[in-house]
């Protein structure tokens, strides 16, 4: 087969490879390499107004080139009041996975609701790696209602603690004094009668 016939076939094959995989590129010597980093999935994130939430996200190098200085980029138009940090750079070797710690902060005046925050990497020739994280901004729960404690007043020994008890004790004291009074009267009367009878010689 002539060289003139082979060249169009090779070019066509390269073109088909590039079209079939958007992360496939061709370097100067005509060889093909894959160049993409995949952002892993992240469960929905909930954050209260005026607070922050930190979570992890992974980026895996599925290509055949080593990437140095890979940082994450975020949706350009973030909802008002939401900030994301930090912007850190990592090296991701071929077939390796790097883990990034991301902190999302929602300001006190951020409108409650659910937002989709796009996260991707900055690796070259990597057009389809955006992953959207569902971020819900919630209103902080109200502070717990304090439970009233029963006030206990210390009572000195011997002093009644309730009016009813005080009345019963007063009534008992009066009854005792009345009985003693009449016993003394009766005893005095008997002694007087006895003395009178002895005096008369009865």
C-alpha cells in the first residue's frame, strides 16, 4: 500500500479517536494520549446560615499523563453569600486519586434554598469534568427553651412548711393546754374537798 494511501487512513483514525473521546489529544509526533481528571461524587451538603460545612471530594487521573499543580475550580457565579475555600494545588500521578478538603460558608443573610455548585479541575484538555454538588442552605434551629427549675426554699427545723400544717399544730397546742388546765382545776377541787372534810372530822 502506498504511503499516500496510508496517510489519509491514519489521519481519519486519529480524527475518529478524538471525536469519540473528548479527552483524547494528539501531540506533535502523532501519538494519542488521554488527558482527563474525573471528579468523584459528593452527597448533598447542608449548611446553616452563618456557618460553614467541610467535606471531601476526590479527583482521579484517568489519563496517561502525570498532572502537577491540579487545583479545583468552582462555579463562577456563586449564590450571593456563599464562599468556598481553599484553593489548593496537588500533583495527581497516572491512575492516582487526590483528596481535597472543601469548606463552604453561607453568610447569615444567604437566602435559604438548594443550590447546585459546579466543581471541576484545571487540568489541560479536560472539558467534561464538572460535577455539581447539591448545597442546601438552612435556617438555624431555634435555641432550646430552658426548662424552669422548681425553686425550693430552705425551711428551719421546727417551723411548719405549709399553712395547714401550722394551723393543725396551733390547734393541737391549744387542745393540750385546755386539757392540762381542766386537770389542774379538777385536781385542785378534789384536794380542797378532801381538806374540808378532814377539817370537819367527817
